[in-house]
C-alpha cells in the first residue's frame, strides 16, 4: 500500500493529495493520513514537493471532504435515522439527546476527531446527522483540518529518515495526545459541574 501511494504522489503530486483527503472526509474508509504523511516524507527526501503546499492542499482536501460528509449526514443520514432508527433501538429521545450533545460539544468532537482515525471518518457525518449548526461545524472543522495537516506534514517531513521514531511520535499524537486532551477537558468539566452543584 505504501509504495502504491508513494507512486501516486510522485506522479500526480498535490491533486492526488486533495482527492485522498476529500474521500476520507466524506466518510469513505480511505487512508488520508497515509497520503499526507507519505507526501511529507517524499517531500523531505526528494525536494519535489513543497511542505507549505502539502499543508495547504491537505487542509483544502480534508476541509472540502468533511463538508461533503456533513452535507451527506444532514440530507441522508438524519432521514435514515428517523425512518429506521427504531430497528436498532434508536428512539426520537435518543436523537434529541445526540443533537443536544452536538450543540454543546460538537465543536470539540469535530476538532479532536481530526486526530483519531475513526472519528476523522465519521464525525462530519455524525455532525450533519445530529444537525450541528453549520457555521459552528465549519469553524471547528477548518481549524482541526489545518492543525492536523500542519502537525502530520511537519512530522513526516522532519522524521521521514527515521521511520520507527516517526511511527512512535504519530502514535502519541494520534492516540495518547488526544486521550490526554479528553481527560483534561473532562476534568475541567467535572470541576465546574461540582462547583456549580455546591453553589
């Protein structure tokens, strides 16, 4: 898979990076992260691609794909949940709770979702299904796409000559770092919750 993606990037360059990121953002299980890292490693090793342009086109591709994913979730996903949700135990009450969740924590979910594989694929669809306000989604999604593209591209570019270290760092960024952020945010939320209860 890695050599195939590398060949695609070396032949087609930035356009294939946009397409790869967009497909993943639409909810298709596509290796968008691998495309980005491979492009960055290739840029560092060959000098044939520019790091700033990789970040730019990765951000554009992932942002466009995520917006299409949101639209698909809004137009198709919500209607399917209403029509067939009861077959898998989803009631109207569940859907209302999910919408309330996305109103409160949707921005955080979409932003952090960029750094975890499954959420990166499904959070735009879920945001659309749960009718997350569009501008709220766009802002969180843009900053998530830009930061994700920047961090992963720089790591691939800088550590491409040491792949074992690159894999360790990416694992930390993708799993451990995200888990740490979630734990900190949950701790802050619980602190303010119990503080308000005491009052």
